[in-house]
């Protein structure tokens, strides 16, 4: 089954954006995954295509209207998707998105729908009735969920079978690299390429020596050091 992603947004022109480039973009062109973009505003019932209103209780900003967002979600689900999708809302109050989440989403056996908020967010009642999970890409506020949607999809799609040329490289990447002693995940070790000396800085001698056991030992030590600095 081809991995199918649908993005609900007020700014459909933002996609595919970076998702149309590099390995993820080539995978899209080659049919390894499919992308559908839905304009939430198309589901506004009035002639002005109104999608937001002022918040109950007062305060700054506007809130996306529940009937519009729900209509977009349900219309997409009922008309365009063959099976019930897994719906993720991208917002700062969600669970922190991790590599483990990317692997989990890549393994879905149903379509993935990413709902992008804007303004002050979406009426909470829609999140309670029509959304399966809320994810955040970090502890900061963005203007909308579009950037977050690209982050989540990029991290997820590159894990799909056939997307990366060398599947084995996945096991040596940050957060997929496992410490053989502690079994904890590590960030990746440093990388170098030619020339051997650049601006007076030499590539570590161990990487030039050809001893694969010593190289593996050095890389593990460097990964541990880098991971420790993040804490």
C-alpha cells in the first residue's frame, strides 16, 4: 500500500514546498508516497469563506471555527480516502514529536491526515471529536502548522521502504543509532570528507587508517560524547 498523506491547511500553496525536493521529493515523483492538499477555506459555508471567529471569554486573536474544520476533516475522510485515516493536529500543546513517532507514523496501515492550525488555534471540540493525536515539533510558537507538517512528513517519509538508496544508513542516523551497552539511542558521530587537511584542520587519523574495528570504536565514543552534551 502506498503511504498516503493529506494536509488540511489555509495555505495550500505552501505545499509540497521542501517535500518536493531531495530524496523525499524523488520518492513523491516515483509514487512511493502520495500527497493530497486540502484547503480548509473551501469548506466555509458562507460567501465570504469565513473560517475563524473571536474566542469565547475574550482575548487576542481568532479561533478556527469547529463546523468548518470538522467539515473539512469529514469531507476529506468520506469522499477522498478509502479507509479511515489517522488524524494528527499540529500544535504547541501536543506531545513532542520524536524519531520514534516518525517510525510509528511510517508504519501506519491507513492514510495519515495532518491538520494545520492557524491564528490562536482550533476550537477544542474538534480536537476532542475528530483528531486522534496532537503533536508538537518544539517548545515555541509558529504562525501556523504548515512548517510543522513539513517537518513531520519529511521525517516520516524518509523511513518508508525504498525512499533512501541505502536502507542500512537508517540504523546509523541520530536517534536510530543504539548504544550496544546501554541500549539507549545516540545522536550521530562526526563526519569528514576530502581534503584530509582543510584550513589547518586534519581529519582524525583513525578515520584514515583503514582499521574498521578502531573506526567503529571511535564513532561510538564520539556519538556518546555528543549525546552527553545534549543533556
